[in-house]
C-alpha cells in the first residue's frame, strides 16, 4: 500500500496550534512572573512586614502606657502592734510610694483578725487611730517614733470605732453546729472574727511627690488591752474617667489605643520618609548644579547668571530686514536656497571648490518653465510692473564699482559727491580743450 505524500502545510497548520496551546498554558506563569506582579509582590511583602513591625511597636507602646497610666489597684501592708509599753498598742509601717500616685482616689481600710475571747467581747467598742505621715517624719528608731509625730508631719488623720459582732447564745450555738465539720477539718476557724474598718473614703492626694504619704501609724485605743491576731492596712484604688474605661474594658481599650498608636506610627513614618526624600532630592539637585558648574568651567562654557538673564531681556527688537535675513528661508546656506540652484562652496587652501550642480530638472518641468517664461514675455506690461522695472534699474545703479550701496546713494547731497562732480567737469573740459 502506497504511503500518502508528505505535505508541509500540515506542519504549518500544527505549529500555530502548538504555539497557541503553549502560549495559553504559559499565560498564568507570564502573569505571575510579570514585572507588575513582581512589583505587587514586593509591595505587599514590604507593607506586611512594615505593618507587623509597627503593630508590634504599637502594642508595646500601649503596654507601656497602660503600666504607667494605670496604678496598682490594691496595696496591703502588715502592721505589727507593739505591746508592753505605757502607751496603747501601736504599729508603724513604711508604704510603697511607687504604688501610690497623686490625683487618684483611694479607699483606705484596716483589716483586723481578732479572737472571740471574753476579754475582747467585754471590751465593746474601741477606737482605731490612723495617721498617714509625710517623708519628713521618718524616725531613726522605733523608740523615737512617737517623739517625731507632730502636726507638721501628719498629712492625713482619721479615727474610727470598731467592735466585734454580737451573736446571741442560740444563734451562736446553731452557727457552731452548722460549721463544726469545717472547723474540724481546719478549713475554717469559728473562733476568729474578721473585721474590715474603713478609715478613708475617696482619698485623693494632690499633685506632687511630697503630698503622697510614705509611712503610716496605727494606735488601738481601748479601756482594756485588746487581743489581735494580725492587722493590715489596705489601699483600694477607685478608678474614674479614662482609667475606669481602660481598666474595666481592657480588650476594647487595647484595640482602640493600638489602632491609634498604629495610625500615629504610620503618619510619623510617612512624614519622616517625605522629609528624607526632600532632603535627599535637594542634595542631589545641588550636586547636579555643582557638576554642571564644573563641566561649564572645564569646557569654557559660561553659565548665565540671574543678572545676565535679566539684561538679556533688554535686547534690541529685531527689524524686518533682520527677520528676513535670519529666517529659515533668508540669508545663509540652507537646503531651501541650494536645493534647486547650482552653487560652489569654498574649501581649504590649495583644494578646488566643491560644486553643487543643483537638482536635475526633468524635460516636462523644463518645458513648463519655458512656457511660463514665454507667457510672461508676451503679456503686456502694466503700470505697476513698469515702476518695478524702474526700481530694479535704480537698484542696479546702486552698485558702484562692484560694491553695493545700501539705500540712497546720496549723489548731489554730500560734499564728496559734489567734489566728485566738479572733478568730472574739469576732466571733460580739459579733454575738450585738448581736442580743440
């Protein structure tokens, strides 16, 4: 069986199909690897990286702001009562001045743990005397403490009553029976009373470090000696305004203030980039001007100053003759002047001049020019054309001894022409006499 003849047209038809298929398959790769796509990738990576860094900086800035703006919510100090002296039981303690801030409201409380002994129950009401002292009232020893307490040293003072809660025998018995298992397991002490006595409400320290107390002094005043397990002095911060919002709505505050810090960071970065770009562009412009100045000095090219540019504006106005001579088709060598007419151009000394034969004219153009010239000669001359011919004759007369005289020759008007005329008359008269 004979094979079909090989046809090149089939390959030519297959090649465009293969090229189209390859082009269609490579289109996504070309799009993904195009210059615009690479620029978009780099811009996205740069934006995400910068945004991540600025977001981290904004979160850190908010953390510092929260730590410095929101004070410690609670401060507790243990008071150790002093017994066995001629004075009532008292205690002194140094306060943490870093935890207490000015212009912040505090509730000050005394927390007492006392046993329900017959002595304490029979004592009834007793007084708690609390004094908050300034930095000048710090004693060198506890023995000299009372001597250092004066009216000038006391910043804030308060006296409040306190008493153990009363319980009837029946209620006390039922309460003991109900909570006895917890007492046996040592999970709760039924013989202990927990007293919380408020000493100051919404106490605000004025602005300044000297108005914040540094020490506290407590004195138990009673008709009998009281029995106390332990005593604590507590400062509870009561937030108001912005501090209240930030402390109680922490997540919302975090989002808002982080966004605010992020916006400030973006704005600052944009302004800084604009300033740096302006400075760098100014330096580059100055360097460019300096380089141009150096190049101008090296090539002996003067640089036009402001004075020269202003004086150049006062140049003379170009006249019509100058405009015609300096125009694109006026005097000088131009392609429009030498394209049709033959001309010769001088060269260096010792070499023949360059000849330009002009543009060759075809036979048809030569015939048309000849017919136009014959028509012009056959046409009768008008009065205007006669005047033009006379002007042309006068113009030809203005050439004297091979030199052109611009405008009026001035013959008969100047002294030179008068003397020249007299010389001609004398020559003619002398010639006439000789002939005679």
